[in-house]
């Protein structure tokens, strides 16, 4: 089957798809399963020099038999490691790109889209960039430290000392918060997200077993270490991980050739000290938001417009320090309807081209 970037569905088809998705999300019917035949292959071969995976960071710690689940005696395990999967294209290559997912998700974010199209992982490789996709520490293939849960189960620790396990859900955590539409089952006009595949996106959600308030987050240093191992890389992050490269650069910026923040949860515009801003001003930064920022998320906390304004304040401070921050929305590029999950939207490759052009201009040297 040939790969094609599908266009927007007609009004009637879109309405039917949204209705079917609404039933699935509400549990009124079984979600239609995706199958291998739904995944569309490209017209041309993907030619690689290498592909593989490895871990960055981690430390070995001693654990009791109870903390290990009581299968055997006291023993040693590794925690705080970060999983990295990569593809390196054949031929001449450009600057490596490290892709980091957002809250309660994994590196799957950047792979094949929920409706079976090419994701940014493969597309960036096809554009000659070695790409390294990570699972944040405490998430998915990076694993987590189970000790607290086993200690609570054994009565050795009070329950309130367990991490708070966050997981974003379908109706509000995704549909309204990710700005697929203003309310469940209703998509925005010109919506770019493939609403018929919303149930497939739900399958990608995983609990954040590190907890929501871990400071410092081991992923910050792991990213700066990875950039050094790659002899220079662009860190591309999304949502919860949006501000991570800023923290990574403050740890060690030598390997970070550029920072791309896709709809960051915060830019910490008023939090960074003047000294930190001066240090961050040495690295080019691109911050990209989608459409309908003022639409209510239906969740507590700041709106996406608030987050955009925070990034405006951050840009103003970095600009004053003679830095280089480009802040824009997809609407500024003449595109309407992009959601928070723009790497999954129907026009995801068009949005990728915006980012790739910035990388070539600012970090491709």
C-alpha cells in the first residue's frame, strides 16, 4: 500500500467519525481496533546505516526482598535509567535530533500516528537527521522504582508517601485539554487531529510512575549527557517535557545545538534567574504552539493561552539578553486547526517541515 498524507474528511464523514469516537470514549461501544493493514507504508525505501537502542544514566541501588516483591533475597537493581531508541540514515547526515514525549506518554508519540500515517521519527530520518527517541525516566521502557509500592503493601511505609501516579484520560485529559475540540465529541472546525483514531491515541497513555513533582528530574541530566554523547544534538520536546532542555542546558549546554519546544507546559518565564537567562541565551530556541489556545481545557491549572503568554515573557527576557528565541503558532504559518498533538495531526509532516527549516537555519551548522 502506498503512503499518502490524507486530507481532511468531508463534513458528513467527519460527523460520523466523531460520533463513533464519542461512543468509544464514553464506553458505549468497543473501540475499533487498529490492525497492521491500517498502517500505510511509504513509496520509497527507508535506508538506514544503523538502528538500535541503549540506556543513558542510571544508578545501582540495594533493595530489600520486600521492595523487590519478595520473590528472592535482598539484591541490587538499577534505577533512573533513560531508554533511547534510534535510527541513523544512510549517507550524509545532518544534526542529530532527540525527541522527548509529554505527560503520561512514551516515545510512541513520535512513531506511526494513531491513524497509521508516518510519524516524525521516521520523517526526520528521511530528511537525513539521525533521530533518538527516548522514554522519560520512570516511564515505559525506562522502568521505575517499585520499592515504595511494595513497602506500603507490606505495611513498612504509610500510603501517603507513595508517588502520585498521573495518567491523562480520554474525555478531558485528551479531547478538551489537547484541543481536539471544545467539548467531547465535537471537533473544532478545520480540526487537524484524526478524530476517528482518538481511541488509538488512548492506548498510548501510560501512568507516570516517577510521580508528577520529582525535582530534580533525572531526565534533565540524561538529556544533556545524551547530547554530549552525540557530539551535538537538537533537543525536541513536547508538553510536560517542553521545558526539560532548558534545565538540561543549565546542567551542561555543550552538546545542545538547539532547542525545539512544542507546546511546552511552561517556559518558566518568571522563574529563571537573570544568570540562568543569560546562559540560556547562548542556545537558539524555537517554541511552537497550535490553534485554539484560548479554548478551556476542562482541567485545573493554566490554559494553553496562559502557557503561550508565559513563553512570551520568557522570550522577552532571553531577547533582552541578546539570545535567539523564535515563538510562533501554526496559525502564524497560515495553518488552522492544529491540536496539542500536532505530531499526530493530519498535517503533521507540514508542521515537521517548519521545524526542520528552523533546525537547518539555526542548528545545522
